């Protein structure tokens, strides 16, 4: 028991240390990785015509969380090659260097979250969904994520107090969303609903809340608010929750995966995306580029299974209503 308690304490210390990282250290990461930003010198990355009408075959997925969803691995040339125009991203903020504008759709050339962020599970989630979906189906993602944040940042009842007591670097990230990341996600989602159908929600968060037993209930509150604010039905919009770096990869917060495992008990339409085998980075918190690619593919595999279950349930309801 003493060994388990010590492991939990060490995990919490590691994640808390990251969440409280000094402004200079965090800024240094983004400054060093400025090359992650795609800029052809003339046009915004992935510029494309904007949708002019609603398309039921345009399937949209909301992505939110902290640094692993934000994107923490260097974008490599292969990540910008062979991108299908059927895979799109909506910019949730203005990209100053590339000219991407908030609320506009682009071919999903990374980075998908903000300038100077890296590869995210959303990248290969979208690629895989395109590969596995009928040709008439297009895939869109909207990514609102902030490194180091607690799930409380997406709880509108707690967000402002949480931001006020946060480190300067996290406050600066929040300013990109006018200090209301949840509201920005809803704002972008409502705009996206004019062009397509929101089919699911992807979450990757937990390091900052490592081991907190009430975390699933706090996630449930955010999920249910999203459903309510966007007039979505849970059975038609599953929540996918990705595991943190595994124990086998020496993840500092792997203990939280036991909390994540309880999500389907708290939210019947929640599904867990396993991280075992996804390569971890040297910091024991983030995945490598290969790790994000594999994790993204797994998000897609789980989503496709979830959608089959959803379609089967809808079919049963339709038969009952006819009777």
C-alpha cells in the first residue's frame, strides 16, 4: 500500500510540476518550435472554398483538452503530404503568420490548434476517418486545447476563477480564446453546424487532474453542456477519451488511466481510446510524432465502432416507432 501511495504521489507531483511550469520554459518550447508553423510565404495553409450550404455528408468532430490534444510533437514532412481535401479543419483562432482566420475552413494541414503547436491525435484521426469513410463523406475537426490546463478550464462555472489563479503562460494561451475556451468551442461548433453534422467529441486531458476520482463527473458536466448547447443527442454524438501515456512507456500520469477506464460507467456514450504501444516522449507526459499518429488512428477506429453502435441503436428505435 505504501508503494502504491508513493507512486500516486510521484505521479501527481510530476503532472503538477508540468501544470505549474515556468512561463519562460513553456515559451521556450513554442519559440524553439516556431518552424512547426506552416507558411508558404503567400497563402494560408490549405486554403479552400468555404461551404455555402449544408451537407449531411460533412461529418464534424470537436476536439478539446490540454497539451497532448493541442499538439506537442514536431510536425514532420510526411504529416503535410498526401492530405485529402476531404479532411478539413476550422481555425478556432486567427493564425497571424499564415493568414488563417477564425471560423474559416481549411484543408487540414497541421498545425490544427494554434500557430506553433505541433502534431495532435486529431491529425491522423481525420486522415484515417477519410480513408475508412465512403468517398462522398468529408471530415472536419475543430480543435480548442490549452497545454497544462485542468478540465475545470472547460467548465464555464469555474473557468474564470481557474484562469485568474493560473500561471502567466497559461493565461496568455487563454487570451487566444478571449478567456472563454469552452464558449469558443461552442461558437465554432454552431457555425460548423451550418455546413455539416457534428458526429462526435474527442477529449485528451488528465495530466493536470491526475488521479482525481471526481474527474469523470467533471468531464460529464462539460460533455452534457456541449450536447445541450449544440442541441445534440448523446447516442448520436459519442465522447472518445484518450488514455495518457502508458506505464510501459514510463508515463508520469499513467495512474489516471484507471480513472479514464471508468468513463463508460459514468457516461454510457463514452469510449476509451487505449494508449498502450503509442510511443512516449522523454518528458514522460507527451507522445512522440509516431505516438500521436498511432493514437490518432486509434481514435478513428474507436469512433467508427461507436458510430456503428449508434446506427444500430437508431435502427432499432426506428423499427419500434413504426410499430
